[in-house]
């Protein structure tokens, strides 16, 4: 394990975009958790927000000398927002937090202990399943898909290249070496990754181990309206294809491939042979419905998440198809530009 110095050499970086309603509870929990005592810098990166984020962060920085706010005129994505924040930091290590979180009262103490034991740490996320259907669905589906994660992270778990894809991880709460982070970002100098956490973490793990520490926890909420929840799924289509299709082809690749093939087959058959197509579609829909009862812990939960589960399945399949088309187009465009440049352009 990598031993480190006292975590006062850590800068907190929070990228945020149109999350104004979450900023006050986040800041309140930062103050109440003892975290500020463990930090030397706090940096908010406003990634082109069009809500009240600009005003709220300016007010916050005017009242707190340790808070720096970086306003980006247009949305550049979390990868660039985090990189810009990291470049602004003047510390040995960085603590990244999502903006849709709150911190428990003991987070400052937990950070000090974890940061003194490990250099690069992914924390764990707690979701209040009774808050709404979106929280319940997110938690239950992740428990089902990442069962090994919930089994093996009762104690600290070291991520390596060999076990990386078997476990749930992210940058919602993430402590790392600033040098390692910026070096890994530099690998994408020509083209920032769409998968701004999984892909980047894989690059970092190849250089240094990252530890999942269950003592470092946050409370997190997914997007809480159908439009924003499904919208985020749609955005993840190209991200999913970038990592799970173009780079790694593990379990997620095969599950998604099967789902897309079923959807395409049923749609095609509906046009060629409506009776057979509708029969296949009905069988597929029944399989999706039955899977909801595997995800829920009981009948009440399964029935509660069922409508969202069906909607998520078809949205996810469509987003993967969109991701395939997106990358096919961008790769063809890049190939065309490169070929044209090598030939000296149009004549």
C-alpha cells in the first residue's frame, strides 16, 4: 500500500454543470463534516452552467477565502472540467467530489485516515432507496450487476488492471496523486475521452494501484426526473461504446450486444412479418419484465421499479445503437481528414 503525508496537501475539486439546487446542501455538508480542516484548497469548476450556478458560486467564493471558482463559458465535459481544476491546484493530491452528494458528519476524519494509508482512493457511495424510485432503481440494479463489488468491498480492495472491470468504481469521491492524474489526462491530449471516469481510471490503474476504501463514504442521488434520468442514459451511449466496445469487450459488451440484437431483430421482423415480429417483441418484453423481479428485493420493490426498468432497457439499447453510429461517423470523418491531409488536401 502507498503511505502518504497528512491530507492537508489535498485540494478539493468539484466540477458542476446546472446543479444549482444541489450546491447548498453539498456546501452545508462540507462545513458540517470537518472536511475543510483537512484541505488547503477548494476549487469549483462551473462547466458552462445556464442556471443559477454562476451566481451561487461567486457568492460562495466572496464569503470564503479558501474557495476558488473557475467559470467556463461553454460546457466542455467533466474530463476537461476536472483537468482544468487539477491544473489550478497547488497540492500533491486531489479530492474530486460530484456535485449531487452530501457528506456524512465523519467524512473529514475518514478522509484523514484513508489519505494517510493510501495515495489513490475511490470511496463508496450510499443511496437512500426510500427517497424516490430513481434512487431505488439505481441501487438495486447496481447491487444485481456488481454483486462482486458489494461482496468484496467490506474491507479495502486494491484495483489493478486484471480486476478493474469486475468492480464498480467512479470519480464521485476520488482521491489521487495530482501528478498521476495530469499524466493520465495527457494520454488523451489529442482527443478527450467521452468515458471520463472509467476510461481515465483504467489508465491511472495501469500506472499505480487504486484502492476502494469502504470507510470513505458519501451520500449520492441520481438524477431525479424521468427526462434527466433517461437523458443521462442517452448521453452514455457513445461513452459506453467508446470503452466497452472499442476498448474492452467484457460482460457489459455481451449483455448489451444481446439486447441490441434482440431489439433490432424484433423491429426488423415487425416490418417483414408483423405477426412474427410482434410475437418476438412480446417475448423480449416479457423477459425484460421478469428481469425486474430479479432486481427488486421483494414484490413491492419490483412492481415499483418495473415501469422505469422497461423504459431504461429500451432507452439503453437505443443509446448503444446511437453510440455505434456516432463512433462510426467520427472515425470515418477522422480517417477522411487524415487521408486528405496526407495527400496534400483537395486540388
